[in-house]
């Protein structure tokens, strides 16, 4: 029973979306990369931030996983209007909710 629950937890953690918050981002080799990581407390105090959403992070927590989308939002995490709608990452488009 314990083994089943452990495997279920690992699968859930692997497929869920994980968020990281940054003050800004740059494109490195055409892939967005966050600059100045923010804590949850810092995000609440800032007027804007970028939320990077990742899926399929490795089980041991090493590596970021697959970047799903980059969101430009304000402090309560409401989406802001931005001129960019999509970023192209490694030959495919990633939604930038703006």
C-alpha cells in the first residue's frame, strides 16, 4: 500500500505545473531564462513579475523541466497586457499569457 501511494505521489509531482517567479527575463539561445528569482513575499510587494510555468521536472528535483509558458503578471497574479503573445522555444510556440 505504501509503495502504491509513493508511486502515485511521484507521478502527480512529475505532471503537475510548478511555478517560479522572476523580476525579469532574457532570451538565451532563443529560450527565456528568468533573471533575479523572487520569493512569494517579494512577489506580493512588487507591481509586476514574470511567472515561469514548468512541467515534467525530474523526480530528484534536478533541472527545471519543460517550460510550458511565461506569464507577465502584477502582484496579485492577475495577467497584464503585453505586446508579446507567443515565444518560440526550440521550434515550437510557448504561450505568453499577457
